[in-house]
C-alpha cells in the first residue's frame, strides 16, 4: 500500500490489508485531524479494508467530529461499506 497526502486529501493506492497499513493510515490521519475538520480519502484500487481501519474512521467521525468523505474505485469495497451500512456515515461514493 502506498499513501500520499495533499492538504486535506489522502490518496491510498494498493490493498489495505495489514497492521502496518492500519498504522500508516492512523498516523497520517492523526497528523491531519489537528488542522482539518474534513478529510477526503481516495481509495483507488483496494478490494478490502481491515476492521481496525474502519473502527478508527468511525472514531474520527463519532468522537472527534471529523467529516470523512471516501471516494472508492473498487466495486467490492463499495459493497463492503454498503453491507456495513457505513455509506452515509463516511459519505462514500464510487468513482
């Protein structure tokens, strides 16, 4: 997994599948949340997302009052968010 940031946007390329991926995403978002109340995640080709990442995003929205907008490129990952009823919470859309 590769991750890059610009302003309040995080671009993730590759599958989100390991504890190291979670730690990288968490550290990146932790550094951004002090400067931004809205964060955009562009996940171009990951087919899944670990529960730890989903849980952390949930914490950001519900506890830290950060608005998360997720743009997804893979239909399988979109289905995961739909199955978990998280589309409206994270403002998920398929691009």
